[in-house]
């Protein structure tokens, strides 16, 4: 029987919204937001979309009117009662009331600030300016909207069965990965693929496939909406934007050198246990670890997000040993450009020496490479803080291809953080 | 919105019926049924299920109670008004009123006769006895029920996503075939896969995929229900059961030798054009063509259903040339164990020399080999007339592995039809 009301209701949608919830975002954005809401509520920032894959000409692929409609829809979103209840009542990382009442009250009233959009030379310039705790919440929905509009643009001309087969192939491909991962004893992995997903529905499918296919290994998703919907753990801690903004605001070279540790000192006050995960690569992992205060070595673990992951993990192990910590009690989270081969390799190399975990991103939620030629291949889109209170931000990373900021500032940061020669690695996703 | 009525209605189904319509059958069964209804309405026959793949132990895989429920459901079916309208009003092979009013009236009142079911040594013995025009209509639903119950038995323990991925893989596999077939210029093919399909829904999906993927090449389906549902051509002419029963009823060796031609003489009276397709292999193609009356060489084409298909087609071409016919005006339909490689090869070899067409069966509608180990691999199940008015039937075929009947009768037939040494070919499906 056709449900006539549903059919008619569907006619009433003006668009098919890509982001339908403020918590269709990464868990660490909310954790960081709460931290920023407490520590730096009045800092003004500019976030900007950066398409590192110049060959993907988003300005030609995506209709500007459709993009504006989607972004406007996101601006109209507010936290629903059920979402608020879930954030307030849920246990995250074993902790009740992770989100404080004052933050929740603010979040319930929060709407995303305006965006600025221009099409220049076949690309979109999309920026967001305003208070840090508000602007930073644009990052994930902006990326998700652009990624999915690109998918829709490519899929627009395909027939019904061609589409079905496309998804059939993507499903078969993902399931082959699941079957290979089943063979890895003691594996722990989470979905980190929100930002560069093919689409919301596809990420949701991928998560469910992992739930069924890897019931032991799959520990949760970074996506709050999907965690809520599928009743699984929300996963994530903190990201580069914290040290980048703290660093930009530093008033002297000495303050700059301390900025990354100031971030973690603030975090240390707020969080314990598995939320104490060091992200060391913003200005070079080597110098970061060398100059780190002792209390940091007591933290639970480290996240390796750029550079050669095996080198990064070996450095962390050496550092823990030097500081008298037992690496076997420490957690190493790999989260950079992973796919099954790399997961197998890293798991083999580090299991038994540290606790190993994987944050699997784009190649979980957007491995459509080759399924429509290269027209659906994932590409490297980011949305980053580019300035704070009028000062430019800088990221060095352990991969010079991921560095960003004005050249003279990059030079100054390199000097202050003692970053020497780095090995460039291709940024795939 | 959940349609509550639909949900509740679904609770009312006692079983999920496999065959839901009397025209969920091959078109040629209805054409032959009408012919038999006119020429031999009172002949009694026994049809019997024969599982040529002994390793597939249907008696252990399939619950007898479920099998009885499904067969009982088929016995309860009658022609719906819409189906009757479609059969009466449609144009088949360019002809209006293909089905005569007296046949339609009989068919509307027809119910399938009782079945006899026993489980012996891990296999089912399933037989149907009664008037030929009724019993012969059991063939396709009986096969479809057993094939699909076997599929269901294998799929029963699989998880939701495992199932989805299984079908995703099957879809991707079929679409790869479609994409390869797209490259064959002038290709014509039809779905002949009802009898050994994985399931009704899968056959329906495969047909729709061919409709979209091969809009020029795909000319129709043998399945009347799907032809009606998808608004495409119903395809088919006649099969071995006609010569087998005519031969069994022959009262002398001379009459036996003429039986296959008598079948086609009756057919000649009823049909013209593209329905005049010779099926020459029941008692050996070579002898059949050698001894054929001249009027047969004026028929539109030939169907090659056993033996080496290239040899069969070459023999037909030589025969037409000998009889002064132009092979380029003749149609050769290949219908035995086809898949893409074979289709490509035969198309290449015969295009330009004859009109070529393909009836693609089991490897279109049931290529699940390897998708659940070999547990879903297609297997060779047939349902054949084994006796007529108490006399055993015999089939020789161009492949001795497809021969059937009592040994002494096979020897007599071989003598009378002058069948010498034959090359055995593996019967895959």
C-alpha cells in the first residue's frame, strides 16, 4: 500500500538537506567547543574551506544556488530536544554529564553564524567569521555539504540501475575490507569518516556494516548523530585547531613555544582517562615530545595524524620509555589516510608493544574510486582556522604537504619549534 | 511514516509465497499448452523432478513442510482477471489473439493437479500425474519453488548486512556482464532464466537491469508475469516435451521416426513467422536435419540447446544451403548454458552468416557461484515428462549427459534415429 501522506509530505521538501542536525558532526568538535566556550569564548576566528585537490573544480561541478540552499539549511538548524537529552544524559568515555549545563544551555540556543561564499577561478571560496565556539562548528557540516553536493553532481545523470550497481559495488568493496579486517585479532577501530564522506546515508550504511561485520573490533563512530541513531559510542578527543589558535594568539616567541602545551594543560584540567590523548604533530612531533612537560607523559595515549605513522609511533614509544612510562599501558591511535593494508601492517608492527587503535576515515566512508571513473574519487578538502583575532594561524604537521599559513610565519614557527627537514608524503585524502 | 496497515497486513501472510501467479512461467509453456489443449487434451502424462546435481542434497536442505506449503500455494492459484486480459489482449510476436478464446476459458478455470512428494535418500521425489495440458504447467513453478527454497535455506543464517552485501556482489557481477555485452554490436538476447532462477525478485531485478543496461540488445523475457509487469516482450516457442510425448505415443518404429516431424507439422498449422523455430536435438540434430521434410527448411530459424553450439549452428547453415535456403535470412537461437564469453564467441562466429539471438538462462538469473562458497551455486534441476499414457519417454539430446529414459528404450531410439557416437559435455546448469 502506498502511504499517500508520506508521498505528499515528500513533495513539501524544497531541498533534500544534506546536514539535518547540528550533531551530525564529529564528537571532538563538541568536546573542543565546550573547552573553547569555557576558555576562549570571545576569540574571533576565520575558518576557511581549502580544496587541496585543485583538479577537482568544485565551482564548475556544484551549482552555487544549491550550495547556498544547503548552507542556509544548516544555518536554520538548532539542537532538537532528543539530541540535547542524548548529549546531557549519555555516558561518554565512561563519564556522565560530559557536557556541562552552562554549555548545553548555550548550545541549545546556538545557531551557526553567516558564511561568505564566492566563486573564483573554478573553486569556491567559503569562509566563516565570528566567535570561535560558533564558527568552529561550521567545519564538519561545510565539508559534508560540499562532499555530498559533489557526489550528487556526478550521480545526477546516472540511470536507476546504474546507480544501484554503483552502490552495490561500493558495498561489495567495503565488505571485502570488513572480511579482511575480521582476520586481525584484537583489532580496535572507529569510524572517523564524517568530514569527507560520500554522503550521510553512505556513512550510516558503513557504520552499520561495521557493527554487523566487526562486532568486537568496531568501537564506535566520531559522528554524534549516527552514534545516537545506532546506539554506539561517540569517539574523539581534540584536534589541530586548538594549538593553531592558541599559537596564533601567543604574544611572544616564548609564549608561542609554550602554546601547544597550554592547550593540553587546559585539556588536562577538564578531562581524564581516555580523553587525554596527545595530538603532537601540529608543529612537528619530534620537538613537541622533546620539550614536553613531564605530566604529559602520564597521559593515556597519542594520536598519529601525519608523517610516517610507524616512525611516529616508534618516536612515541621511545619517548615514553625515556620518561619512565610503560608503553604497553599506552594507547596509540592511528588516524591518517588509513586503509586495510596500512591497518594490517601497523597492527602487526605495534600490537603487544602498545595498545593500538585506528580512526578510519575517508577510505571507510568514501572509497568510490574507480566506481565512476575517477569522478567520485575522494579528494582532499579541509576547513581550517586561518586566523584568530586577526592573526594568521600556522600548521606545520609532520608532512610539509599538509603545512599551511603565510610563508614568513611558517619560517618563524619552524625556527621556534626546531623543525628541521621533513619528508613530504602525498596527501591522498 | 510507518504504514501500520501494511505492517499488520504482512502479519497475516502465513508463508512468503514463491510462485504467486500462474503466469509466473515461461511463455512457451503457454504456447505449447494451447497446442496440446487442441491436439492431445486427453493424453495422460507423468512429470517428474530430476536433480542432475546429486551433490546438492535437497532433501536435507529444504524442510518438507515448507516445500508442501509452497506447492499447496501454487495449487491454489488461478488466473487473475488482469492476467487473463493481458493474455487475451496483448500482441505476441506481432500477432493479436495468440491465445484462442476456448483455451483462455479453459485456462481461467484451470487449477494445477495434485502432486506426489516423497523424500528418499536425501532427495525429493516429486511427481505430477494427470492430463497433459494441466500437468505440464507444473514444470516451471515446481522448479522455481525448489530453487528458491534452496536459496532461502542457505540465506537463512546470514546477517542483514551480510545479505545486503551478498546481493550487492551479485548485482555488481551481473552489471559487469551487462557492461561487457554492451560492447557487442547488434546483439539480441532474451531472459530464459525462470526455471533455475535464484528467486523471483532476483529474476525481476536482472530483467530490469538488462532493460536499463542493454536497451537495444535486450528483446524480452520468457517469463510472462515479468513481461506483463515490466511491459516487455514475452519470448519463447516450443520445447522437448512435445517430441518426447509424441514419440512415446508412437505405435510403431516408423511412427516413432516421424514423431518429431509430426510435432512440427502441428505447430506449422498453428503458427507462422518467428514462432516457427525448430528445436532439432531431442533425438540428435544430425539425423533430424538429414531426414527432415522440405517444408521445415522454410521455417524461420532453429534453436541450439545441447551439444557444441558452434557445431550445431554450422550443421544448420550447411542444411539450409543444401535445401536452397539463404542462411542469412534465418535465425539461430542459442540457449544452452550461456554466459558472456560464450555469447561473445558465438556472436563473433555467426554474425553476418545468420541472424543470431541468445536465450540467456541460469547464468543470468542465478550466478551466485562463489558468493556463499558453493552453497548458492546454480545446479542442474529439471522437471520432465517421464511417461505418456503409461509409456516411458526418452530424450537423447546432442549431449549424452542430458539423455533420459529406460536404457532399452534409449537403445531403440538411438537405432531408429540413427544416433551414433556423441561427445559428452559437462552439464553445468
